C-alpha cells in the first residue's frame, strides 16, 4: 500500500502505526481488494479498507466485458464513496462508519470501521428463519428511514440490475415476451408513489451478523439509489432461499417485513397505501430481476419454478 494511503489512514484514526493484515476479498472483476489493517496507538484495533484500482484489462466471470460495464463499475464506486461520506443510518440499520476516503487517478480508497470489532463478526452462507427476519428488519428500518428522501449523489434508480444500465443483457435475452415487456415492468416499478432509498445489492453476502444472529449490519453500497423498497426484499429472499423455500415462506416473510416497516416509518405516512402499493410490486420486482438474469446468465440457479410463476403473473397483468 502506498505510503500516502498509509499516512491518510494513520491521520484519520489517530494511530501511530499500521500493519496490513489479511485480504478479506477481491473485488468483482478484479477491480481491487478489501483488506483489514491492524492499528497501534489508537482506540481502534483495526479498520477495513476498500482499495479500488481500475484494471487495464477487465475480467468478468460471465464474459460481460465492455466500456459500458467498466463505466458502470467506476460510477458505482463513486456512488459508494458519496454514500459513506454523506448519508448516515441508525442502530436498527447499522452500517460501518466511514473514517476517510480518497480518489486519485485510477485508484479509490474507502477506510471503514471494522464491523468485526463492534460485534458483527459472523458471516453466513445459509440462514435460519430468525436470521432472515433480522435482515428483513434491517431492510425495513433502512427503507423507513429514507422514505421520501431524494437520492442525491446516488443512482437515480438503485439496484445493479436496473434496466437502463443493462441494455447489453436485455439485447441478449431469448425470452422475447419478457424482453418486450421489460420497459413496462420498469415503468410500473419506477412509477410507485412511495419511494425510498434502496441498498441495491442486498444479498446474503453483504450482511454481517452478531454472534446470536439477531443483530445485523450491511456493507457494499455500490448500487444504492432511489426506488421501491420491495426490490431489496425480493433480491434478498432470492439470495438465501431456493424456489421451493420461496413458495413456502416468501409471503410470511413479507408479512414480517411490513410489520417492521410500519414501526419504522413516520406516523404521518399513509402506511396502508404504502403497504398495498409495495405488495403489488412484489411480483413486478421479481419479474424485473428475472429479466436481468435471463440476459446475464440464463442458466442461473435463481431462475426456478417460483420466479417463472411470478413473472408469468406479471406478464398476464400487463396484457390486461
């Protein structure tokens, strides 16, 4: 790590020295890495640094390499930096504090509070029902906090699969009926009366858990932006349950989400109207993500009987 980056971190944390620890992960398509740094001489034993370095040649696991793809990723890191520097949540939708940030040429640096140190040190590859509810509670309080807030400095429409940012994947679709309806589905979702700020990539891997699984915090805000909160809910449920589980449990989890959301929104909000609208968007949000998957990776495991069923319901609605 460059000395100037080390100096920035030392100054931001009031530390006397630092040591580069383990790499937590490599960023998508080789755009850098996330590492843990151990500190001495301050009250923080460690920080997590997201170090972005734009590659000269990009590598995508599904071979989606293009200038458009690259510029979307560049913008996503700019958005994430802006988010961490300018937006703040509360303990019911915990995120890591941003301690410093720097953008210089083809590199970006975001210095974050180490969530492991403050009790969110568990990661999950599968979830029990109580942990699913904990994540849905996080989403509900996040959406409630930002209900009606304009996404200044963020993506105008959040989520990494938003139609306007994915024309290549749309063009690649073989499902011509869904392809033709993609614009209408997007307009329905974008036309919601009740809008909030969505996480945009609320998958299981982006949640950090407490020891008992009841407390959660979220990371990775590259695709945070405006929109209908139910899109986060749909994407999260898809990330931690297969089609059969969704058939059995999705609607009961949806009930739990709305119970939590009601406690999170301001009293003057017409919650009945909000809930009615967002419940109607549930199938539309699922069909919207299905559209992306069918263009991006048509063999993906998330394309299943349940997702196809909801997509069919939407297409039938649009036919009138």
